[in-house]
C-alpha cells in the first residue's frame, strides 16, 4: 500500500510539473487595447491657440513575442486605429491658389460655432515590453516603450459660424506618414499612456505669411489592455 501511495504521489507531482511547463511554454501577452487621450499641439505658428476639448480614441491588437526564458520581457507588434480631434483657431479655407490651400489664424473677433480638424490614422505600434506577470497571474505591473508608425488616411477640417460652413477633406499639404515615440505604464487593465509626434501634420507647403504651419501632436491619457 505504501509503495502504491508513493507511486501515485510521484505521478501526480510529475503531471503538475508537466502542466506548469506546458503553460509556461505557451505564455505570452497577446492583447487588445483601447485608449482615450487628451490631445495637445506643439510646434505651432504664431497666435495659434487650442480651445475647448481636444480628445482622441485608439483601439487595436498587439502580438507579443517573448525574448527571455521567464517571458516577462517581449517585443510587441500591433495594428490599430486612432481617431483624434483638435479644436483650435486655424482656419483652413476652401480657396486654393496654384494647388496650395489658404491657411489663416482666426482672431478673437471671429465668433465661430465649430472650428476643428479630425484625423483618422492607421497605427502600427512597435514596443519593448516589461511586466511582472506569470503564466497564471493576470494583474501585474507593466512598462511598454517604443515607436508608433502611422498612416493618416483621412483628414477632415470643419468650420461653421452664422454665415459660413467650410468642410475640407482633400488637403494636399497633409503628411500621411506619422511617427513618434510612445509609452505606457500601470497595473492591470488601468494604464497611463503618452505619444509625441516627431512628424508634422502638414508639409512645408502649408504656410501662413511665408511661415510653415507645421503642428506636432502630443497625446496623453489612459489605455486599457485586455487578454
């Protein structure tokens, strides 16, 4: 009886060890993410101002590639969509001269109802990922840092007041290729995030009084990860 009992215990222990090894061999953090941000603008022309709430939302999926035996360090490659709005005093006119759009800064005397532009960007995050997770621990500390590449596939500018309604979606001066460093850190599903655009929203042909419009994006907010 003692021999049978000892044998059964050893077999059970071996099954547990094999199970843990199997779990560990498959362990990775493939994740769906959803983010919300407060959007800021840097590298601005003279007298450019933001007004009201400028916000954004991002969603996508990231594939996790562990790079160490413990599997708490990894490279993440993903794809997602970002929609961002910017309320400000830059007027983008309908008038085009020699295929160049007319850009103006509105003064405080203009009483507009709406003046904003919205960007729609296909994003490709590349991250170095560190976490305190294990194969069976789903709430953990994380730090992600990397680069976001983006293809801005749609730009919409809207101006409305009592007399005028101008909508532009076909701006030749928009930089379609966007990129910049990104980071996120936090615990569990609740995480802070940030992004700084190194590329400008407009190319050198977008000018106000012979000065480039430029505009670079800063996004700060929260991101939620789901397995």
